[in-house]
C-alpha cells in the first residue's frame, strides 16, 4: 500500500504547492483523502487515473480541501465516461453542502443525471465506519466549524493505520487519532507562531511523545514553515511524494 501526496499545500499555494489531496492505493483500496480546488490539475500532472478511485474522504468544507470535487465529478461524467460507483464520505452536512457547491460553481448541474452511481455518505463523528475495504474513524478537531464540523481521520486498511489531522490547532483529540499510527500526517502551518485554528509545530512537539507515531509527516505548511524546514527534525511532504506503507 502507498500514499502519494497529490497536493500538500495550504489554502494560498505557499511555495507553489497544490491544495490538500492524498491518494491512497493498495491491493483493494483506491481512495482520495481530501480533494482541494487544484486537485484535478495535480492528478493530471501525476497521471493518476481518476476512474479507478472508488472513495473520496473529505475532512471539512473549505475550498482547499473540497473545492476540486465538482471538477472531478463533472470530468468523470462528461469526459471520462465513468460507469463504476463512487462514494464521497465526509462530515455531517455533506449532502446539502455538495449540492450547493456544485450549483454555485456550475449552475444547473445539481440535478443532472450522472452516468455512474454517486453515494454521499455522512460519517458519524467518533464512531468507526466501514467503507469498502477501509475502516475509518472521524475525530472532531479544532479548526472552523462555521461551515460544518471539521474532522481528522484515522484509517485502518490492509494491516496499516494512517492518521490525518485535518486542519486544526492543537487538541488532545490528536493523541487518540494518531496514536502509534504507521503514518501520521499532521498539519504544521507555522514553526512556533500561534495562529488560531491552525497548528504551530512547537505545539505538536510538546505532545508527540504521547502520540508515538511510527512515522510523522508534516503538511499544510505556510511560507513561515517552508523557510525553516532545514531546522525541523521531522519529515515534511512534497507534492508528488510517495510513502510506502
């Protein structure tokens, strides 16, 4: 199984990076974790076959994490002629949000007939759900709930655990979310400057001994963090990077 960072940037494309989108592929798995506004461009650049993706997990309803979804669905319907089912899973409110997003970007499309079955699945926070060959537990994190709850995820698949913080400032929820994960992907927006709703790496460092991930990978970095990467003792993501699990 492998995870590729299709995009690991922040909302503003700091460092020329694409918005958040991770591609998880295994023997029975082909899923996206988030689908930010630039994700279709990035997937084309990396020659990722979108028709083979069967599940998309959305962490929250900000455009740099979900804004690419309408483009992916419309491409699947009109260009790729997709026929196989696609499941989009995310926070409570996903169904109404998706409909509104599609209509806002492409008026008249929210009621279009698709060539393929599309299932929108709202995940219960704090409970484990099974979607295909993935067991997923959503955790409520501390970001910005004005548009709906913001989630981090703990995925269990093919004997491995992949954890993703989503966008969040420090919260003790991350301890259970990431505990001893084979791969813990955590945002580190700044090095040490506290910013409400986002993570400063110094806050994560104070608690990493309680999380004890087998591998930590930093993502969603601002220009502040990118400029100081050489002094950071942890791995950090790059667009296109592949992590073998």
